[in-house]
C-alpha cells in the first residue's frame, strides 16, 4: 500500500529514521529483505499481517 494512502509521506523524518534502523539491523544480522520476510512470516502464508510484521520489527530494533 502506498505511503500516501496511509497518510504518511516518505519525507517524514520519523519514517526515514525507522527505515534506516531497520536496514542497519538487517545488515548487522546478515539478513536480506527476503530473509527478513521469511523470518517474520510465522504462519508460512507468504504474506505478512500486522502482528507478524510488528513482532518481527520489534525483534530487530527498538522503535521509540
């Protein structure tokens, strides 16, 4: 879903900060985006629901 539909802008400093934190954590742990997706997709349905995504992200970084 495009960020605009969610009421978010790519230039939002908080979104930029969180994106950088996620990417940095992925690199430190040696994950690719595909690897991250597989790890987060706990029910194996090839889709991330909100709970899977939020738990997965929280396992990587602390979002303030």
